[in-house]
């Protein structure tokens, strides 16, 4: 694993502005603790139950990220336990995050998940729905949108996703030029084990990498 992490950091070419989220879903806590030992501090989980179990089973000061689909009825369990929720995909979810954040008197940082490729099998706002979501966010008190996230289509050649990544980068830059309450375009989360190099070239500053670090999932 150490060699993999060294190789990954080499591919990042010494760039410290890129947030590396190690996707630890389905891997045991021992693998997370080993990766932490080699300098990784941010870990992403897809499922709320698995995330909560892992938080309970380690005392390490890990920055946890929720990167999978979040159901509204699960918000209350994780809202005060994660650094960032990458997968906010509906106004209904934004409303529940606001409600639970007010209850706990905390501010929650999120990314809007954008379904750039309009894949029916994936969650996320379509590009034409982003404006309504941002308008809604401006009315909230306890939710901060820190950027955008996408899950690109699964392709054999990562270069095929170049247009998807470039489109979202353009949207990210466009929004960052606007002045809106509760909206700061700090994080552009795109790129996974198979296509992170292409995503970075297209402007990503946050990659979500699992199998590249931990090996193939069982």
C-alpha cells in the first residue's frame, strides 16, 4: 500500500492543492489505519451504516467524507460526523440538511452532485437544475455549498470523459464568478481510480480514489 500511495502522490506531481479522498468503502478499518499511517487523512464512504461503524471503531482523527447517495432519513445520523457531504442531489435533501443542522446548531458543508452525462442510473442535478438549487441554498442558514461533484460514466478509455470533466469545470468557474450567499466554489470533486489523471488535467482539485490505493474490492 505504501508504494501505491507514493506512486499516487507522484502522479499528483507534488500538487498540494488537490484533496485526495481515499475511498474506503468495503475495506476493513485496518486498511484505513494503514493508509493513515502513510499520510492519508481524508476517507470517503458510500453507506451511512458502514461509515458510522468505522467512526466507532477507530480513534484516529480522520476527516470523513460521505460520497454515496444520502437518503433524507439518514441525514440526522451523520450530519455532525463528516467533514463534507459530496453527494447532495436534490432540493429535498438540502431542506433536510438545513432542518437537522438547525436542530444540532451546526453548519454543514456540502457539494452539489451534478449528473453531467444525464445517466439514468446515477443521482445528481442535471445541468439545467443547478440554478434552482443555488437559488434555494441562498435562503438557508446552516448549509454551505463548497463546490460541485460528479461521477463520470464508466469508460474503458479515461480520455472519453474529458468533455464531461471540462463541462463541469466551466460551470464551476462560472458559478465562482457570481456572488451568492452560502455558495463558495472551493472544491471540484471529480476523478476516481480509473480517470483521476484526466480529471486533474481538466481542473479537478479533489479526487476520490479507492482501488488504486487499497487494491481490488472483494
